[in-house]
């Protein structure tokens, strides 16, 4: 689940991918839940709020709620439209604080769960 496949991305967590600060804004945010994925265009972004443990990203059509730890840098990146994707870890990754195919121990900034609500 590594998110740094090229040198053009910068991130503080394995659970999200950011554009470097010197690059243009991202076009869309891709949300990878455990069983589905969703792409939302940044031009539909309304606002975000949160702290180190919970973040809400509000688009015109959807509410994305992310829980975890160390999320303050993610909130800053959301405000600048620099987030390319966020990925919800598998249940075992979240439960045992491991990430990736080699199941290495993970500490630091992490997403525990993501919920997506579509506005009616």
C-alpha cells in the first residue's frame, strides 16, 4: 500500500498521497474505501474541518469523514488541494497497526477508517 511510487509525490503517511508543495493543485481526490473507490473533483470542494484524530472533507455532493491519528498535516494539504488520494487500511492493517504486503509495523500518522456519505 505504499504511496510513494515516484519522486513527484510527498507524504507524511502511507495512507495518503500528496503533491509536492511546489506543484499545481490536484485535479481530483480519489478515496479508496475497503470495498470501493470514488473520485471527487477538487472544484466541487466546499471546506474541511478537523484535528489530529478526525477530519471531515465536504464536497458539494459528498461528506468524507476520516478517523485516525496525526491527521493535522492531511487537513493542511486538503486546504491547499494537494491530496491525490486517501486509502482506508484493511481491517487487519488498522487493528494491528501494520501496513503493506510485508505487514511491517506502522507508527505515526495513519488513517483508521473512512466513511463516505452522499448528500441527497
